[in-house]
C-alpha cells in the first residue's frame, strides 16, 4: 500500500481524504489552519495532522498530494522531495480517484441490475418457466420449484416434457399464439392457472416460450385475505369515526384521504372540502404540518395554527405512515386550543398548589463537573443530613433555589412540606403577617379566625427564604427569635406557637457590608451563617457549559415543541468565551432565543444562531489598547491578589490558620477552601 502525504485540508483536501483513505495509507494531513475541515476529518479517522509538511516528508513517502491551490507551496514541495517521491496537484489526484470510483460504480451497477433481475424472478409468488425453441428449460424460479416439487438444478437443461409432461409450451411455440388463464391439473394433484406466451425476437423469429402459473388454492387464500382486509378497514373506520380527537389522513402526495366527524366539528370543513384536496386546504394561518412531515419523514408535535373558515385555533400533532420502509402518507391529530387552554389553567393552579407543598429538584438535577461546583454540592449534601440552618450565597441566576430544593429532598424532612418565600417580592407591610400569620382582628381586613403563616405551614418541613438580605429590621428580629427559640408569635397574638422548621436562606447581596451599614442584624447573620455554601458563578466554572447546554436544550425543546439535538463545538467555544454576568439564567435565555429563531429543519445549534457577545479582545481593540501589552483578565488578577494576601498573612502569623482566618474576617472552613482553590497560585508565589 502506498504512503501518501496530503498538504491542504480545505474542502478539496477533505474530498481527497474521503476518497483515498480506504485504498492507500495516508501518513499525515497538513494545514496551517487547525480548524480546517480536513484536519477534523483526519483526527476522526486517526490520521496524524500538523501545520508544517516538512517533518513528515521522508523517503518513505511515495506520493505527495498538494491541495492548497498555492503554486509556491507546490514548488517548495517539489524542490524538497526525493527522486522516489511523486508530487501531484490535488486536482490530478481527484481526477484519477474519480475515474476509479466511476469504474467501481459501473461494476456495482451491473452487479445490482443482475441481482435485481434474479431477485424479481425468484421473489415472485408466481411460478415461472422459460424454454428455448427446442423446448429445453433455461430458467426455472423458486416458486416453480415449490409448486412442481422439482429443484432448479434438476430442471434447467432438461426437456420441458420430461419435467412437466402436462405442459403445452411446445404447442405455443408451434402456433405462436398465447394461451391465457388456462386451468391445468398436474401429476402431483395440484391445480393451477397458467398463462403461456411465445417469445418472438425483433426479426419475428420464435426463440422460445414463457409460462407463468399460480395455484388456485393461493388465489382462494388471497380472496379470503381481501375479505379480512375489508373487515379490518371497516372496523378501523368505525374506530376513527367514534374518536373524539379530530383526525386527518393524507397520502404520500399530500392529498386528503380520510377525516372523521370530530375533524368536521372542530374545523367546520366537510369531506367534500378536504378529501382529494391538498393538505393546505384546511389551513387559515400557518404552514402545512402534513407537508413538512412528508418531506422530512419525521413526526412533528405541538404546532399551533388556525384552521377552517372560522380560523379555529388548534394544536396539531402529525406522524408519518411508513409501511415496509416506504412512505405511504401521514396522519394528523388536531386538538382544540380552547380545551387545552382550560386544561392549562387548571394545570397552572395545580402547579401553584404543588409548589407550596413539595420540592421539585434533587442533586441529580444540578449540573456541574467543575471542582468549584463539586465542592458546593458536597457541602450541600452534608448540610442536608444535619438540622443546621443553611445560607446559600451566590450571584443571581446561579441556582440557589435549585440547591434549596435538593437539600430538602435529601433530608429526612423530604416527605413534609417545602415552602418557598421570596422576601423581596412581598411588601414590607405584608411580609411579617405572611411569614408568621395573624390573629383575628389583628388589623383591618384580617380574616375571621386568623391565618396561619408560612412557618406554621412548613412545620416539620423546610422553608426557603430567598433574598434574605431584603428583610426589614423588625422582621429580622422575629426571624432571629424563630431560629433561637423554635417558636413564632402571630401578628396580634399573645401566645407563642412552637414550630419545627428547617430554614434554608439565600442571598446574592453582601451581608457583611449590610451589617457594616446597620441594615442587617449581626446576631441574625451569625444564626443564618451556621453553614454557608458558596455557589460559583458560571464564569468561574465555564467547563460546565457543555453539560448545561445539553440539559437546558432538553427543557427548551419540551417547552417550545422543538427537536434541537445539541450545540456544535464552535458554538460551545463561542459560549465559553463570554463572561455570563446573568449566569445560568442568562445562558438559558440565550439558548431559548437561539432556538426560537432556528428553522424547524435545523437540528443543531451553530455559532450563527447565537448573538454576538462582547469579548475581551473586541473591548481592547475598540479602546485602542494593544492586547499584547500583558494585560491579564480581571478575574485572574483578583485570584493572584487574593492568594498574595492569604500567603502574606500566613507568613506573618507563623502559619496559624485559625488566627489567619480571624484576621481576614473569614471562617476557617472558608480559608481552607480558598487555600485548596488557590493552591497552584500560592505554590507559584512561594
């Protein structure tokens, strides 16, 4: 096998690699662009790649195919090559390969045609016999073997009179007249219908005869099957007509062949207006889903459109009808949107109730392979197994509520209520009564008999206090009492009510600064901060973006009724270059927006579907700053500065980590976490 070096991995190079990789040994594929399609193809095939052809050009190379299209590259390769190495332009290699390919294709076509003829001849349910003008059998198919009880091996080459004494083929050859649908009783007792036809060439010479025959018993069986099929068809039509779902069926050309009474009731269209008409006949607004399914051979679900003269708002599900691998049409089910909207309203109400009763997510729903996320998940799991108050800290959109759900579901309280409260979403005047409840007559408009608060509702369960930093001062004091005394006092009440509630709090604000500004109680902070968990921002764990994209696209597909399979590698790279100030919530927004603007036949998200994010390079260029001046990203500079402060403090305090943590105003646990996280930077400074 020849050793070949391919220089140039563009479109032409990819074509050459694809044609030659099975017939020759491709030593390497070279291109200055590491993202060239030929480079990616070579990597997938396990072929070495590189940017420079010189290290690969040895005496063992028999042929160099230059596909860059640059004459100077071709000349340089020729100058360096030895006498035993041939250098050809890619166009020549392509032409030779194409000729070889065409030769192979012609041979394959001939083989296929021969195979098809034999297949047709032997797969027929009719027995077939061909004789020459002397009455010698030349062709004898498998059905003839079965009916006559004679093998092809023993029949071909024998006189027809010897194999089938009752035949009339010699008579047909003599009279040159066909005999149609003749009944014949064979020696083995089998009764057949046969047709005998003389074979006459273009010069009007008889060259033989052809007999086609079938058992009468087979025809009787087929007649029975037809009767059964008619019964099945009648039964299916009765089932379709009795269905409350509107059903329409079209053939492979998109013409209507069946509708039921529910279809007429919902759309207002009769059979005369639909049957035999194109699938677009019933559409008032929107494109034909039937035609899309016939084109793609793939089912489509949840398409909203308007149908009929009254422009009825409906949702359509359509699936292809494929029989033995062949497309025979498509069947559509139409749902009345008025009924669906009513069900959606009921579902929304049910979800509102459920959201106050249970947590939806577990740790399996939290996506994260980065070290930072693994640490947060591990800490949250530990927190779930203890009754301690958990404080979730992190930027908006990082998934604090997801962690709260998971902690509750992992704890021994998972079969009790999980109450969620957004402290920033409830007005200050209502917040206290919502959290702790109120007694009858506590204020104007209070319900008779009073009302239980969220803490009472969550008794023996968990309560999630989101945006805890927004609590007003008087409510902070009452919350501190709950955490200390495990009891609440209703607004207007005089009796303490004991509660057993696990508190999970979350904030995206700096509580330490709030304490310094006297807007947040220090004693409450220490009660809440019993087990702090820092949830990293998306920019701090960009390696999780591919996994997040996969999960988010599944969710968006369900919400929007789309069928996007994933995100291409170039698009992933583009997503990972962005800093994501809005974190996972912003990522979901970007993916959802991209899917909305994708065409229905597009199943993979590419870079062109994503918005043009502002990168560090474009910012520097727009401000006239040379990015080669050694400017590092802010995050990296902050990490280095943080590492320097910690190492300097440790050195001053003789390595005492407890004193170091106290001096820096952080917990010992946080110090150990930072030491582990900044380990490489610290080592590099030491």
